[in-house]
């Protein structure tokens, strides 16, 4: 079976700044995979390349065997992204926003509402379906962004720091939802600054620093090895 994600010598430079300096990485299908690294390590750039927002300057990136540039549509259709920055239409009820998103991805109008309702229930904010994004609490906003990522029923769910700045209770609730999705077969790629989050959730973790993969191992193994300063830095 194709890996969910296969990166070979992936490079990205922004002018003189090298954000990715030749990343090799395989994310097995069905796994819960963590991408850890300090600020500026290149995590957001890597995700941007996968979803077609950033153009790589070298190497290869494949999603379930589809090259992210030459087979853009096929690769993109398999990915659901919950980004770090919310970029949501704030003035419409959230159910409508999801219906639009479904339509954009080719889901027929008569299915779009059902699909929107399904994902709102999935993340536990169905009762807020007629509320504007602006009026949701911070935690509900997080849930909504997850719902939006799920609208196409993706095989690879990319979560860019999904619990940054949320309280402990909400963090645990979000974890539960994400673990459940993974157990039902969705591959999850999670970026985080919280080593505890990686320890709790991930089968395998890659440590990215200055655009390079320093190590790939289970969280337990990384902690045992005390892998490097990056982990120590993430702990503090
Ligand atoms: P964070 O955890 O802070 O979000 P990150 O690991 O996601 O960091 P990136 O945002 O991918 O890291 O940044 C990697 C490097 O590329 C950094 O040095 C950053 O300053 C640089 N960079 C990112 N985007 C651009 C851009 N559009 N133009 C120039 N440099 C950029």
C-alpha cells in the first residue's frame, strides 16, 4: 500500500532563507505521526507544500502516491487541513460555511447540508450550527476548524498545532476526537510544540530543526534517548 506521505529530499528556499534543506520522511498509512520542532523549523512550510500553498524548490512530495504538484487535485482531495491560523468566513452561520466548502470540493448541493451536519456532530458543535464563527468560543472555533478539515472525509488529516493555547479540558476533548478519527483509519499528521501531546497521541515522531529531520522514532524512544536539545527545548 502507498504510504500516506512520502518526502524525498524536499527543499524550500525563500530567497536566501532555506526553510527546508532536503527532508526525507515516510508517514505510514493509518499512523498517528507527529512533527515536532522549534519555531522556524519548517513545519508550516512543509504543510504548505503538501496542500499546494507553497511551491517546493527541490525534491519530491507524494500523498498516497500522488505527486503534490503534478497530481495536485488527486493529492489535495485526500487531505484535510486544520491550519494554525483560522481563515474563516466570519459572517455566515457555520453550517453554511461548511456547505460552501463542501460545494467547493464538488459535493452535490443535496449532500452538502447532510455532510455539514455530520461533521458538526462529529466534533460536538451541532447545536451551534446557526451561529456565526465570530460568536463561537475559542474552543468551539478549534472544533469548527477541525470540522471544516473533515468535510471531504480525508484520508490524511493534517493538524497544525491544534491545541495551541487551549485549556486542559478542551485539549483532552480534542485529543479524544482526533484519536477516534485515527482509530477509524484516518492517517493523522500533527505538528505540536507540546511534547506531552506527542507522547500521548503519536505512534512515531519526526524532529525537525532548521529544515532538516534530526530523528524519527516513537515518542518513548526519543525520550529514552533524550534525543537532543530540541526535545529539551520543547519541554520547557
Ligand atoms: P512555527 O512553529 O513558528 O510556526 P515553523 O516550524 O512552522 O515555525 P516555518 O514557518 O515553516 O517554520 O518557517 C521556516 C523558515 O522559513 C523560517 O526561517 C521562516 O522565517 C522562513 N519563512 C517562512 N515563510 C517565509 C516567507 N514567506 N518568506 C520568507 N521566509 C519565510
